[in-house]
C-alpha cells in the first residue's frame, strides 16, 4: 500500500516537548517558512561520534514518512527511523545552554556537544 505524502501516519517515532513546539512555531513564523514545508528530523554521517542529527524545515520527498507531532508536520526518511525511534526533541534556554536537545534512547554514546552520537 503506497502512502500519500499529504496524509500523516498515526504512530510517531519521535516526540517534541512543548518548549520545542513553541520554538519551532516561532521559527516558522519569523523565518516565513512555506506552509508546505515540514520539520525534517534525521541523521547524517559525521560529527565527533559517528552520526549527527538533522533538524530543519524542508519539503517531503518520496522516501519520507510524515507524522503529526503536537501540530508540527514532521518529515523523516524511512531509513532513519531505526536511529531515531523513541527520541525526544526539546528546546532549552538557560544560562549555560540554549538550543534544541536530543534525548535518543538508541544512542550507545553521545559527545559533549549533544548533536552527535553513535549507535
């Protein structure tokens, strides 16, 4: 059964905290992100631990799955799900740290920067 790109899948492999949703909505508004773009969550080779996270607004592609997470349209390459299943994305704004954080139960180790991991 082929999935139509405009229909979200029910189960979501990643979660977004309320803080992350609020920040993403602010970014979408302030950067004038087109309505047909979704939040791409993925991985790429590199970083100090082997993989680094991909997080940014993008258009869906043929190999993607689309999820609705707290009103945010999340796009993920099907092949990346094995690395991201169960991950929580948060946004922190403190004195010593500001930005998106990734709590990934699939990571066997992470580095100090928090954006790189090994599986």
